[in-house]
C-alpha cells in the first residue's frame, strides 16, 4: 500500500507574552473622537468618529478602581484627543488622587482656563501629572503635512502656554525620515528652546504601520512579525504589553496600539484580560525591535 | 537570602555614595554621633565623584554592610556601562564618562569585594519584616520616584515581596510613605550628591522601629570645596562640579517625573 505523505502546513509560531504585572493602565478616554484627522493616525481617529466612544467619568472611575485592586502603578489618558472630552480636567482630578497620570494630546485645544486648571492639579496633587504633546515636525511645513493646516501653530501655542504656566510638557516626536538620531533630537530641542521652553523634554516614538498610516504608505509586510523568534531569544520584559492593558468604551485591549486590530481585545473587564497575548501583529515586531514603550520612561 | 534577626531599634540607612568620600566621612560621623544601633549602605559606592577607591576604602574600614547596587555589579564585573537605566542620550553620555573614569580607577580587590555583596537584605526588627534593596525588590535599577508610584502599586510590592517596610535607593531623592495598610516604603536617597534642593548637604534616613515606624531624614553638611577642587583636577565634567557646589542637579534629569523635576532648577 502506498501512502501519500502529506506535510501539515507549517503555521507560524509567535511568542506568547505574559502579563508580568499591571504597571500601566491606558484609558482611551476620548475613544476615536478627535478634532484632527491626521494622515498617519494608527487608530484612524477623527471628528465625530465614535467607533470607540467618549468614556463617561463614572466609567473611568470604575476602570481605575479595577486597576487599583490589581496594584497598578500609573494611568495614561489618550484618544482620539482627550481634551475634546468635556470632563477631562475632572477625570484627571479624580484619578490623580489614586496615582500618577499622563495625558497624551495634540496640544491644539488648550485654552488658558484649561491650562490653569492643569497647572493647579500638577502642583496640588500628590502624584505627578505629565502632559505629552505630539509633534510630527519641527516646522509647520513638516507637521501640517500629517496633522492638517494650522495644527503646528496651534500645538506650539499650546506647548508655550503649558510652559508659561510652569508645567513641563513632554513633546513626543516621530521621525519621518532616516535623519541621524542625535541631529534629530538636537533639532527639536533647539526649536522648543527657541519657542520658550526652558526645560524641553523629548520622547521619540517610532512610526506604526497601522490604521490610516497603512493606507498612506503601506501596512506591515508578512515577514515583519515575530514569527519563529526562538524562545531562547525572547525577552518577556522587553515589551510594554508585559506590563500594561488599554481600556476603551469597547472593552479591554492588550495595549494602546492594538485597540483597532483584530485580536487586540482581551475581554470586557480587566480581570478577564490578564492572560498571555500572542505576539502575531506587525506592530509587535516594531515594539520588539525598537524596544519602545508608549509610556514616558 | 539570609534573614537577620536583630534587636536594633534604630537603623541608619544611606544610599549612593557615588565616590563622594567627603560626604561619606561626614555621614558616618553623624551616624556615630547619633548612636544608631545598625547602619546599612544600599549600594552604588562609585560614580560621579573622584578617586573611587577612597570611598570604598572608608566604607570597608568602617565595616558598614552594603548591598550590591547596579553600579557595584557593573564595576565588579568590568561591564561596559553602569546599567543605571537612563533613557535619555545626554544623561547616558554623562553616566558613561563617570563610569569609564570609575571602572579604570577601582582596584581589583575592591572589585572582588563588590562582586560578593548581597543584592538585598532582609531584617527582622521589633516584629517587622524589613527588605533592604537598591532600586526595588524586583529590579536593581528600577527607579521608585515618590510622585510616580501609586499607593496601590507600593502595597502590591510589599505584599509580593513579603515586607512590612521596604527600604530602597537608586533615585537619589529621599522620601517616605506610610501606606493605607500601615506598611512603609522608605527611599533613603543618596549621599553622593545633593538632593536637587539647592542645598549642598546630603541626606540619609534614620528609621526607628518600636510600636511604630518613625522615619527621619537627616541632612549632613560637609566641606564641598575640597571635593569640588579634586573633581576639577581629575577632569570630571564641570556639570558634576556645579551640582556639588550648588545643590542643583545638572544631569540625569530626564528620568525625573514632572513633579520632582519642577522642584529643581534645571
């Protein structure tokens, strides 16, 4: 009898990332609602986009409570644009009683009244309040290409206002060319110094080929994954998903980058989302290769 | 890790000496004058200051027990860098200058001593479980900043590591928190450089254990000028010397949370 030898198709094997401890809870407080419609947004946010809705203040409190019972260290607020949320300042005030908070913003919606309230919170709270403003260029010509005409001027006005009120914003920048790292940093630091920031703080983040960016340039190629990374080479402490989860109005996700990706959702509640995550996404390879974290450190 | 049961009720703890032999001598004199029952150094004897063997010699001669900090681990094994955990390139550049200077001037005997130091130490005093560590109980170079650690997180650390009192260092800034459960976390700061407060004196912690846990931070002044002059002669960065003379940090600032950064000048 002849046997037909069939070879089972070789499935890619991806590393499993355990949650070592919940250090950081990302709260996508503004969902996918944003005042801008950036060409490279990895969650494709925009005005009136409620795929992920604004999270009510009470729901934020409940999520914060869930995370505190797990020993969470700090909270991050993102969107969309957090300051489209009518209760953003109150939400920060609530949460700063419980732990350190960072809010990620495009910087274009800061009115003096809001910045005064943030400065008051930053000085009175027992925990740190960090304000992170995203830029995609050190000039209007560069930045506005991604974020829309006039957005650079408004973001810089926001940054200047934060600085003038004594806050120390962290400016988050993403390189869009292969410029030398040090030259890139120095260019931004010089620009921020010239804009009046006496102590500019800079965080550099890589570009993720997700959401609108995938359509603008390209998505991840099939080979840009962690498939078949040898277990001996895998460092479970390297990735932020070993220490974070993200919540939106639609549930709990592995990290703030994969809230719109298939398989990114891990459950309805945090205690259902504490298991290991299969690192099968192209974005996982970006995080792993660059060693980046969305957190401040 | 061995647990030491001790009847000592007053414990003096200091962090990072950073080769500041002048501050070390002044702090040891203060501890002696105060009559603490026990003293511990939380590690990082080298870095930043001049002539690293002087501080190590003083510490060893005094017989003060010491933990192995990230710096001691690196120096002891002649590693390529200090593994301080800086994320900013400028901070890392300055750290590398100190490290290269220190590793080249630390004797083989001191390096061997550093390799054998314990990474952590448990003590049982007045019925309380103390855990002495360098950065945190889980990572030697973890920064536990006061404004960046929720109560919930610190409770979790104490519970996971079976400690009623965690005593740590590494950040260079001292703080103490009594947690809702009654546990304590004490960051002893560092004595090698000032606490970014515009004072040139350096800080250490005195922990009294009895019915309660009382923590007092003591600021010790020393003659900064001879040390600053030595640093200049050794060609150490002018930024480091300015910190010794002014009490304000000029480097290693980018890891600071906003709250701690706002308190400083730079």
